[in-house]
C-alpha cells in the first residue's frame, strides 16, 4: 500500500505547545510507520504581510524546531514549500475545479475578515422594523418615541460596523481566500493518504478531500487518494490560550503569556504557568464542563503525562484525578514540571541547531530535491490527465 504522511506548519514565528501537542508530537511517532513529508509552508505564510528577513529566519527556525522535536531529516523529507514549484502549479489546476461557495464556507477566512452578508441583511430588516415602530410612535406617548429613536440609532451604528466589515472582505487578498486550495494542492501533490493535524485544520482537510473528489470526477480518474485526517488525542488536538480558555493557543495572539513557546526556557515556562488564568473554584477537577481554563490546563497535563481520558468524563466531574492535588498551587507546580520536562530539552536543542544555519540550509536543500523529484513526476501525470502538453 502506498501510504504517505504529509503535514505542514506556517513559519510565522515561534512554534508553541499547541503546535507540538496538536501536530509535531504525532509526527514524531508516525515517522517510524510511514513515509513522511514535513513541509514548512512559507507560501501560506505570505497570505498576511511578512517581513522578508523575518520570514527567512522563521523558515529556518521552523526547520530547526522539527529537528529538535525529533523529526529525523535523513529518514523523512523536510523542506520549504516555495522550493517546489508543483505546489503553486497544482493549486491553479485545482482552483479551476473548486466552487467559490466551498471557500466561502471556510470559517478561518471568515474569522480573519470577520463578516457575513447574511448578518447585513438581518440588520437591514431590523432597521426597517424599527422605522415602523418610530412611525407609530408619532401617534403615541413621547417616551415611546424616545425609545424608538434610541433603538434606530443603535441599529444604524451596528449597520455601519457591518458595512465596515464588508469593506474588509473587498480588501481581503485573493491568497487569503484561496488558501485552502493551496493546502489541498500541498497534500494532493504527493498523493498523500494521511494528514496529521490539530482540530482547527479539520475543515480545511475536508475541503482537500472534496477537491480531490471533484478532480477525480471531472477527469474520470482515481488519481488522487482521498486523504485521511489523523487527529491527536482530544486532550491535545485543541490546546487553548493560557489567558482565555475559549480561544485557541496561537502564534498571533498578542500576549506572550497566552502560550508556551517551544523556545521558552524552564524559568519562562514556570512563570507562564504560574500566571495562567484559573478561576475561584477551590477544587481543580470539579465541574470542568463550565470551567474552560481549568479544563485546558488539565488537558495539557494529561496530554503530557499520557493519561488517557474520555471527553464525556471531563464535562462532568472527573474524580479520577481529584485526589492528586490540594488546589491550583499544587496542580500548577505538577503541570509546570511536566511542561518543563517535555519542552525545555526541545528549547535547548532548537537554540543549538539554530547556531548552524548552513546545516539547516543543507537539510532544506536536500529535502527540496527529494520532494521536488516526487512532485515533478506527479505533475507530469497530472498535466497529462488535464490535457496539457508534457514536454
Ligand atoms: P498552522 O501553522 O496554523 O498550525 C500547524 C499545526 O499545528 C496545529 N495547531 C494546534 N493544535 C492544537 N492546539 C492548538 N492551539 C494549535 N494551533 C495549531 C494545527 O492544527 C496544525 O496541524 N493550514 C495549516 C498549514 C498547512 C498544512 C498543509 C497542514 C498548509 N498546508 C497541508 C497539513 C497539510 C496551518 O495554518 O497550520
């Protein structure tokens, strides 16, 4: 069976504990079972403006992080997406069989430009209703008229901000919109069968599956395998911010205290965990369904300590761990120990590897050659299917 693993990370800064638990930790295990390709998706990174010198630094930093986490560059392919032209070529071909409606549904795009036409329509409806009310109010008491005016004012303010959001869509770059097609191309270019990612990439992966199906149907072929997602255990698949248990841990979050960077040293890690948001409940493990911050910290602990628990158990009151800690002080100390012992050695290794840029560049070069050879062969076959001359 021609099974192949492909995954990638955007080189937009330090990688963090979410990237590690949601993706890289899984890759490290998979590399022994599958042929694996781990990409640094720099073409995805430029969907938002990047400083060129920083981008190059971050590409190297991401490669160093893969290696420091335990990805073997001899056994697997590590390379930068922009070094293999097939990604952009295939993205164009796939874009020609992807309906815009599919891309419109992507929540990540919506989150980034923050809008929805439907909301605008609803808002207009509300204003009309309010205007009617205003009209009627002329014939009624003065106080009602005042209230009607206030509510119209509120609706128009809301409309104004929605129109502003609409402008953001008009200004949003094409690359940001078509990003999921490039991601589908990354995966399909190598005829990937398995894609290990965190939960936030699930929707993009479903699109990649749909795009593969659309191409196969259009060209009456079974050329592209339909790629299977491989999610980490649920305690790791969605690591949340240390400042807000409802937001995912992310490179773009402003406060550095919201995340554990894989480059953080033991002191920084301990400080961040000590400052991590909790709540006023004394017990660490009670009523976790209503306590996103406590739940997140416990999930991180379980992921690192390899404690397997069912999701339904958390929503309730998980008693299995309840006797372990007297309170958050105790628990946070155990959590900090677990994070330090997993991350501090990685951090040291990243700094060591980063000292040797020529080593990293040589890995990227040989990775690009190996990936390029597979991509070139596949692109010739894909071009033949499409009807392009293969010279
Ligand atoms: P990116 O760079 O945002 O994230 C890289 C990987 O880390 C996972 N991840 C998380 N997992 C758990 N908790 C979190 N808080 C968290 N934050 C990030 C992501 O799920 C991902 O697995 N579009 C992709 C990159 C990409 C790709 C691909 C992935 C481009 N082409 C092809 C797989 C296959 C992205 O932006 O990931």
